[in-house]
C-alpha cells in the first residue's frame, strides 16, 4: 500500500486492507435499496457494497473498516442504509458528535460496565501451536499498555484448551486464522459473544516491520474497549467510516487507533500516545490511589453518579477532597476512614471520634508506613504474612505491599484480611459469580462491602 512518505512491506496482509477500508462509508442511512433516481451516481448499489465486503469462511461474519466484524446480512444492510443516507447529503463526518473516540450504540458509549472493566477475561487457543507462547506474551504486553487506566484484562489460561467462540467462561477468545485479508481483527464491547474474538492471521507471525505482533494487538485491544478508528474523524480528510462515535480527546494523527495510510503520522510500531491514554482515562477512570479509588468512590455512591455522571472522574475526586473526607465517606476497598479512626484509640484521642479529615491525613502520612490496618477487608500485616512471596519482596515496606494490593493483588484474588477472603466469597456465592464472573475479584469485594455483609453473607470461612 503506497503512502506519501512511508511504504509498508509489500508482502504484509495489512490489518487495514485498502478495499475493506473503503467499505467503511457508513454515516446515516434510510432505504436498503436506493433507486437510481434517489442515489447519487457515485454511490454503490447494495450488491456492489456487499461484493466489497470480506466474508469470513464458514461463518456469517463480514469484515468492515479493515478489522471490524458485522454479523450477517442484517448487520451489513444496516451499514448500507447509513452509507446511503450520508451519501445523499447527510451530516459532515463527525459533526454530530460533541468535542482517541468511542463507538456509540443507541446513543450511548459502547464500553464495558464498571463491574466488568476490571475483569475482561480472555483465553488464547492452543491451536496456535508453536506460536502459542508468542501470542500469550504479546497479549500480556498489549494488555499492559491499556492497563494504565482502570481497565484490567485477565488471561484465563485454564480455558486455553477449549478456547473458541462458544466458551462463555471468558469474555473473548484469541484464535488463529489463515487466508484472511487482515493481520488481525477484533470487536466492540456491545457485540454478542459469538463475535467477541481477536482473530490473528498466520501472516502476523511473519515480517511486518515496523509493526510487531504486540503493536497489532495494542490496536485491536483498543477496539475491544470500544475505541474507534481515529481516522474516521473529519480532521483525517480520508477513510471516513461513520458518525457513530463521540470524541474523547482532540484529534491525534499518531494514535494507536489511526491507520498510517489514512493520513496518520505514525511511522513506527503501534504504540499508545499520551492522547490515547487520556482518552481511555476519560472513559474508564484512573487507577486507585492510596486513599481513594475514584471509580469506586463515584460509582458506589449513587448521589455522586447522579450529580457527576458515570465518568465524572475529576468532579468525583474534587468531591472526595472537599466533602467526602469530612463526611466520612468510604473512598476505596483498601481504605475506610471510619473504620480506620474507630480501630485506633490513639487516633481518636488525638483527633476526636469524627475527625475524618485528620484520620485520612494520618493514614497517608504515617499510618501506611506504620503498617496500620486500612479497612476490614485490607490488613497489610495479614497480607504480607499470608503471602510469603510478598514478604520476601517487600519485608516491612508496608507502602509497597499496599501498592501491590491495589494494582495487582486484588485482581489475583489474594487474601488480605482475616475477615474477608474474596475467593471464598465468590465460591460460596454463585449468584455473584454468575453476575460478574468467576474470577471478578474487584466486583465480588464491592458486592460484599455494599450488599453482602448487610445481607448476612459470610466473608471468610
């Protein structure tokens, strides 16, 4: 594929095949079959439109926009209706959306629910054979790039032997294909399980320099989080796909989601830019801090959600600092300011029984390093004693142990308190596991905090 200043390898089956990119002409549509009198001369008939689509062998899945699956004739027909409407004088590309971009479905952001976003599970098919370990490693590196914000992918290695589109123990499967017109293709969160796959063509394991398999997967995983191709924005001036998106950041020609051949500026591997991270932050929220997990705080206090919206992260943080702490609200699974003050008589004697702001300051400035207990569910001393590998790594560095819990240990299902064992809780409450997943430890912990304990459920054996 020719570019003005950059030439891709001639033997690469790009995940952005030129003919398929040209299929991404969807904007806003009416009739399935526009008559010749209604249709501008340059507009494709449905038969022509359909003929340009790539249909995956032995399935009813069509690939559009280079790497995006559409199910069946009905899905393709809907895209054609949008295409015709835009061609007949619909809105200019992107102008219907408020100023990375997120896909929209039924006027809502196509994103994972808060309870799911921290446990997006996947399997890697053993059918990759000699390439299996390569894919496992590339997926680990690619997922790590997106986990700079409050998103967590989890490889369910126990499901790899039955890793296919019918495996409902994972959110999506990663499988090999061959003979496809793409290097890889992915999906959006709202799609049905049957199409929630990351399919990797055999050509991805060849020389596709400057792109690596990890870089290709970074791009595809952006789709799995709901992010659209950046070049559908009007600033790209080419490769328009449709208007079904909302801008999260200013236009970024170097985005990991921007095809270089569509006036993109990136000439190296496919890496996340600062704008990509900011866009992901705006949709999924920040990682937890030592005193507050903003997503936890916003989405478990419904008055705040109603006031600031489900993604009002900065407003929620400001509320925590200005009102939440003085009110004694709980800000994180690992820190409960009311529990903290009530547990330590020396702090009550020094600050009084309801001086939550002073207690929070003590936690940050002294309590963490002293190894004090932050909540019923998180006791750093217990955490280190119950996990010898962490004790060997951190010794009595309680701050490091806390940081491990909030960034890794909770997601691994490690026990951090004599009073609560998240793996036990999930195993003994099948309704919670059915609702959020058998390994969704953050959701299970929050269920215990905000519902399970009050319902009389046991938190530990």
